[in-house]
C-alpha cells in the first residue's frame, strides 16, 4: 500500500458497482472509445490499459495501480520509472523522427540532471555523425556553438540551448541517407604517411579514401595534435573552401570532442571527410581570380612565408588598419613583415580576426541584406583559424590567416560608407535589449546600447547572458548563432576597448535578423509547461488567475 499522500481518491466502490465502469479525469480532457484514449490536443491516441501511444510525438502515459480500501477506490500516483533514463530514450525518438516537442521535453529533463549538457551533447553527436551521409554540417555545428555558449547563459536557459542544438541535428538528418562508417586499414599504419594520404585523397575529392586514412590514423594512435594538423592542412590546401564553412566545421568538430571526450574521435572526425573532399574551392571563384588574381598572390606569399616569431609584437593596430584599407598585395606583404618582426602565428591571426569583426561592427544597413552573411563568413572563418592555431600551430594552417585577410579585403565595399562605431552615451539598462529586438532592424540602436552599457562599466558577463537569451528566443538562424558564438570567444581573448568590438558586432548582426516568428521557442515553452504540470490551454469557464 502506497502512503496516503501519494494516492488520490477516484471513486467509491458502490458507485463503481452501480455504473460498471468509470472514467476518472484528474484535471485532464480526453475521450475513450474501444479501449483507446484520445487526447483532444493534436488527437494523440493511447492504449487505455498499457498507456502506450500510437503517435510518436506524444509520450507514453503513466499507468497507476488501483487499490481498494473499505468502500473507497484509490489510484497510486507513486512514480515508477526513472525520468532521466526515460527521456534519454525519448531523445532518440525525437532525433530519429525529427519531433521538436519530444526533443524539447528530453532536453529539459536532461539539463536538470546534468547542467553541463554533456550527456545530451554526446547523444546528439552520436546520432548526427552516423545519420547523415554528407557528414558534419550545420546541425552539429549549431549544437557545438550552443555548448560553447552554455556557460555564459543563465542556467534556466541552458535546456533551451540544448533544444535548439539537438533539434537542428534532427532537422538536418531528416530524410537524409545514413552514413555507413568505414573500418580502418588492417594491420599497423604510420600516422605521418596516413596524413599524406589523407591530403592527397581530399585533393582528388575521394571522400572514401580520405575517411579510411583518417580513421586508420585514429586507430593507429595518432595524437590529438596530429589529427588536428591533418584536418587543418587539408582544409587550407585550397583557398577559403566552401566560403569558410568547412574549416569552421573542422574547428567545431574538435571543440565538440574536447567536451564529449576523445573516445568519440573516430566517428566524429570521419564525418569531416566528405565536407573536405567536396567543398567549393575559391580557386574556382571569379571573385578570387579577377580583376586581381588573389590565388596567385597567395601562392607567392606562401613560398616566402617566414617562421612565426616568439610574440610580443607591437604592430597590431597598424596591421589591422592595413588589412581594412590597403590593396591585396600590400596586405600580404604587411602580414609577412609582421612575422619577420616577431609576431607569433596567434598574434597575426588575432589581428586578422579583429579586422573581420570590424567589418560587421561597421556594416551599414544600406547594404543588401544578404551581405551580412558575407561579412559573417569571413569573421567566423578567421576566428576558426585563430582557434586552430591556438590548439595546434602549423605552417599549413598559417596559410589560413592569409586567406582570411584576403577575404576581409574582398569585403571592403561592404564598409562603404562605414558606419560610425558607437561610443558610450549615458547609463542604459542591458535588459532594454529585449524590447529593442522586438522591432525590426534596430541595428544601430542595439550597437549603441552595448557601447553605452559597457562604457558605463556594465558587466560584460551580464551582457553576454542577455545576448544569449535574445538569441535563444528567436527561431534558429545558423549564421546568427555562429556570429554570436565567435564574438563571445573573441571577447574572452581580447582586453580593454578592443574586447567591446566583437560584442558590438554580435549585437548588430543579431538585431539585423530579429525578430523572427519565434515558433521554435513556443514549442520549447509548451514542453516546459508540460514538464511543470501547467495548463497548456486557456479555459474560459475558469475564473481568471489571481
């Protein structure tokens, strides 16, 4: 017998005998016919005896034992299943069938059990890398971006971040062919030779050969740095491939492994073979060939590339200005000179990334709307190159710094005329960003709010949390998510006045793309109300809430 606190009276035994059977509703609604209970919300159907659902967007109903005591019938409400384990299973259903409501309900429970989100990330990674034949792409990048942002987001919002990331993984895999992994080569293999083979296979767009070389290197015990070098070298053997996305995907795959654990390296990194092999190469692009052959200029610069210096270089401001204003050949010479003057690879990359952020911070709204993405691609590519060099510096990846600088150069007309950078203008409340982003194209106002808040000594961590909350309430925009995540990373790496610029850029980009319909947030909010046991409908027969 359960304790009386965990039971609720359902009927009297006399009433049950008189009527033969009773349907008891505890603050719910539904219709029973032929042993099937139909919920009037989306008409989900359930077996009345077992609680099993016939509609996978609905969860299995709990079953409640019945107890008879004297003349009363009691229903036992004692929980009989582990909610976390149950939602792990439901997450798989949501991912497999692309059901956002199921994913949201699972994300809420899993985030409560593990606020780091690592458990949910692993589930999303395992699903995403095996269920999409084309390999790593937007969905897994979105999930990793939100995992990187999670420590900066209010704890109660982290389940919303997981919902967005996991739902994007499910959406991208929906209807796609699964990926059948290749086994490594039989016997022992030399990681250095496998690295050469990997690059040669990518060169001729042989994704299967590249994948087998890569998984063989993992199984042969290649170090994390060796694996990173393999991938980054292949990603920079050609110029600015896939508009910068592919190298960013490599970086995000490595960051996902940092969180989820190296034991997933074989499956996760194998998903990068196809994106690397089939990426568009800017050697094939008119913009990189005419009227100035940037590819030829870059190849000449690579032949003269000096070894990076020890650091402590002091020419950053001058180099940033040169990248933003000079001609292509002059920019490349300035980059080579900076290395000869002692700049480290990371210092050089950081200067280029800062210049790329400046393009967004000074992007005028008179441009074509789609040009926001052009500037964003350069920024996220430059950031990925910088993060890669911080992880595993190499001469091959250093080529990516020069590629990024050329992309900043190509974007120069997106700053004509350049929007004035805002300066601090009195006290503001950071929460004013929420109503501001309820209106379209409040780009300059959002930038001004950020500048004023930080200029008045506002807490940047609080600002980042608000930017994250604003991002989470919108429908997913992959580029906006990328931009905000990269901006937060750059803010963490910079000091003083410079640290403000990436956040100004992020606020401008987010404001340009808000508001959306916010239907995805509505799905999440419904899941949260269900989880809390709240009503999800309005009942005009009930008195208004106090």
